[in-house]
């Protein structure tokens, strides 16, 4: 069963195209993570937060990624990383055109 991972953390920028340019290598690394189906990158310059919404094949992959990514972000100097895991109701999500 697919598992959705929601991650957010305090972030001071950069934002938009500059963020995309500077974090391209990180995005390419994340694309190769075991069990990852997709990620949507999120950013809020107004609240100084960034993060992502991820879909993993299974809970074990999502949990392993969250543990690794939390450590990675902390090594970047980010003190607080919030992560939540959710099971995905595939039948209802398909009705609403979820990319599953």
C-alpha cells in the first residue's frame, strides 16, 4: 500500500528558480531513493518554511527515508524537521485523479 510522507522545516531560502538551481543535485539524489514514486517540493517564503510531499511504495521505505533525510537536514543546520506518514486510500484517491 502506498505511503505519503509530509515533511516541513524552517528554511531561510533561497526560493523559486534560485532554489531549483542550487538544490538540483539534492533533487537528483532524492530521485534515486529506494521506494520513492514521486516528490513534490514545497516552499513558503512568507512563513520561512520548505519541505515536500512524497509518495513511497511502502511504509518501510518512507520510514527509512525520513530517518535519513532528517539526519541530512540536521547536518545542514536545520534544527527542527517535522515528518508525518499517512496511508493512502487508493480507491478514493483515484476518483480524484491522484497520480498513483
